[in-house]
C-alpha cells in the first residue's frame, strides 16, 4: 500500500511522521511539493521519497493525502486530472467539503479530516467523514493513519463545523488560558518562565484527569474547591465574569465562521 502526499507542510509532515513511527514503512510514502525547502524538510523528517512531478506521485499511490492550503487546492489538482478517479482521497484541506472534493478530484472514495495543531506532536484530536462510496478498508486505513497522530472520531460531515469550533480552534482557547494564568503569576511576583511552565503543566495535568479518571469535569472541579478556600473564591470570580459563557460564545462564533467559509 503506497500513500502519497500532495503538499509537504507541517501537518503533512506530522501525519507522515506519525505513520512512520507506528506501523508504516517510509518507503511506502511518496510526496510532491513545489517548494524545494518544504520537500527537503519532509524528507529529513520522514524519510519519504520525493517525486519530481505530482503525476508520478499520484500514479504510484493507492491513496493520496491532500495537504495544501484551500486557496491553492484547485490549481494543485490540475495536473492530476483523471488520475485520482480510482484512488482513496484523504483531505486535510480546511473548509473543503466532500462534494467539492469529489468534483475537484473525480474520486468517489473520499475521507475529509478535521485535525488540530497538537497533531504536530502526536497529540492531536478531531474527526473525519467519509463518502458513501468509501469502503470498510478505506475506513480502516484512514483510522490507522489518523491514530498515529492522536484521537480521531468518525462523524457525519454536517458535524465537522462543530468539531472545528471545539477541537480545531480549541488549542487557541487553551493558549489564551495559559497566557492569562501566566500573566497572573507574573503579577503576583513569579518569574515569567516559571509562571508559564506552571500554567501549561496545570492544563496538561487537568486534561489528563478528565481523560483518565472517568469523572465529570464539574466533580473534579468540586474536589479542588475546599469550603471557604482559595479555589472556590477564584471559581466564583470566573463565573461572575462570565468565563464559561465567553467560551461557549467563542465556539458559536467559530462555528458560524466555519460554516461561512465552507459555503464559499
């Protein structure tokens, strides 16, 4: 099974790198990128074989991962006209729906993926959707590839905009939280580097508690809030400032924009 990548940017490199670290052989991964710098970095990171032309990559592969920016997708696919019809297409191109992917590639077996940036460290999460023509083997291959960079869930395509709002944009929300926590620490006299490390490690640990303890986040929160203590005072202040509502409203705004971009 040969897997090809059209585009060799950071996310493509993360996916291919995760594949090689799991069960895939680097000799079975081919790619094309018009940027020599990106191609060189991809080879160095993954050990995959660079193709001089996109046609050579497509012809040699059973599945092709589309990993270019959405504004360049149509142009990047022009040389591959007619070559992708019988291939499995896996797209990480933001905002491009299955129907449009089918029209651009001529393929019927398509997987659309919504990853997030922690996939660059193998800690990603997100969701994917398949066309009706995709086979059980296609589904299995997509899951094998994606599981090498994190946790991914199969969902109907209509729910991918919601996934974008939660996990696709979510890292930015968390970075804002970490920055605010670190700023508070600096205000209280901690060195910047220490405050940032404490904030980031606290988020990491709290996330691990949610994922591994099989306990509702509210219950975990209450376990930290001693009666009359510092934590309950802080939590009450967050509630008074509309912290939870602000996060929900941010996700609603992200969802709305994702829908708008998908309709363009």
